[in-house]
C-alpha cells in the first residue's frame, strides 16, 4: 500500500470508534503488544483492526519494522483529527446522557423557610415550565436542619446562611439580604420610614428559635449595638409570627427574602437599618458530591430568580 495525502481521503469513510482507539493506542505506545494490552485485545486482533483502518483511509498510518513502529507523514496528520473525533463523540454522548438525566428524576432541596416562601415559588414555576417531569421535594426548616440535610446527603443542596460554612460543606454566595420589621396596624412606628435596633429595644418581639439563622444574626447585631432584644414569643413559622403581630401581641423582624412572596395584608413593614443585621445567603453543597444534572438545572433557574440585595 503506497502512502497518499489525507487530502484525497473520501469524507464518507466508514471508520468506527474501535478503529480510532486502535490507531491512537498504537501511536501512543509505538508498540503493538503494549497497545493491545492497554485495549484488552490480542495483538493479532489489534493488527487486523489497524490494517482495516488503513484500508478504509487508503493510506498507511504507521511505518513498521521488526524493531519499532513510527507514524508516517499521513499518520502524523491524522492523529490530531482522530483525537478530536473521539473527544467530540465522548462530549456529545455525555451531553446526551446529562440531558436525559435532566428530563427525569427528582430534586431534593433543603431550604430556610424565608427563602422557601419568598424566592422559591418563582424559581419552581420557571423550572417546572422547563422540566415538567422532574419531581421536587422541598424541605423547609431552620439553618441547623438545612445543614444536616446537606451533610447527610439527604438533600441535593441547601439554601441558607453561608457565614460559617466549612469542613465537608462549601457555599456559593447569592448576596447579602437585610431584614424588615413587621408591625400591626396603627403602630406608632408606622410614621417612620425606617427603624433601628434602638427603636425596638422596648418592644415585645415575636422571634424564631435560637437555632434559626435569622435569630442568630439579629441577636449578634443587637449584642454588638448594646441593645437587648426582648424575644417574648418564640414561634416556629413566620406565618404564625405574622398572625401574632396582626393580633397586636408584638412586632417581628423578618428576613427581607420572605417579602419576595405574599404576606398578610393586615400587617405593615418597615426596613430595619442596623449594622450587622444581614444574612449572607447562598447555595450549600457537599465538597465530595457532584451536583446531579437535574439539581444543576434547578439552580440555574434559582440564580435567574434570586432578588437583588436591597440598599441598606
């Protein structure tokens, strides 16, 4: 067989991935025995595969002697193309598998209650429109439970406070968000445009449990400002806090992410202006666990819907 230029090779040659892998293995090892061992085939089988590939291409890819194997000029030209063909095929197959994975399955989300109420409905609606067959398991809780769901692997990812994330967990920040004060109708502070922690020093507060990220952030801000906040009522749901405020039992300080969703009409709110009274929120994952395609697709929708941090 006489060597010829690859410019004369027909564009519809019938090379398979088996032929390409065989050629690349021999080119890598410059030895048929070593290449055959790497591919897990016998040397005669590899030799036949290489000769068939050369027949299809109409040119010799290797110079063979009893002591060594080397690439011909045509072989040196063809090897980069063979690598690209296999790489492109592998990438295409991975993309197809990931697309198939995105089109089915289930995403488990562990989220702070304020994010679940305020931001997630919009993200869920957008995601459901794109991927209607994927089921969502949304687990709303306080920060400690969100972290445990992610740490244990029960959730694909968590949405919560990223301030002290470390160890086996890592976080992607989505920004800083402040707080708003929820007031009953007729409260004197409704005449003010904003409120401070000093304004709230004498108020009965309706608060979340101490393990809640919002509660910890507010307690820390109060301590730093030298203000003692009276958490008179402790409740487990912000919907309960709003009802107690509406009854005139006190006021509540609620993360502003909550207000991306609806809230009771019989209460009013004012921004809280206080140094340190912010939540650093984001996506929490395990370092050693890759995000599944369906969960990754949901996070894309979430990032699109995440509210901009308000000026403070």
